[in-house]
C-alpha cells in the first residue's frame, strides 16, 4: 500500500475512491509521519485499488444510459399483455 505526505493525502482522497465499492476512502497514519488511504467498507479485500471519481462518474452515466436503452428495447421485445385493457378488466383479472 502506498503512503502519502500531509500535502498529498488530501488531494488523493479528494480525487480517488475505492475501485471495488466506489465509496470514499479514509486515511490512517503510517510509519514515518505519512498517511495511508484505505476503504472502511472493503477492508483487506480492497487491495489498495482506487479509481478516479471522474472515471467512476462516467461509468455510472454510461451504465444508466445503457439501462434506459435496455428498458426501451425490452418493451419492444416483450409487449405488455395488459396493454389496451380497461381498469375494470384489470381489476377483474386480479379478482377484485
């Protein structure tokens, strides 16, 4: 795990997040008056890997766009069996 000076750790924590859970990193003291960044959620499974906030935000935006596209496509592939039915017909099918 890398260590950082007082000046570096603030910038690092501001611009980087955990690559596994995408949560903010924490800092703890390391030998030689330096700091280590760590993920409070992932612990040892984290392995010290980070990702820039900018990259994570871009990936999130891309995933959201893909999810919306899939939603539209699924409607075309699997049309609703209830399309065109009145409220009364739907309630009757539900047994109400």
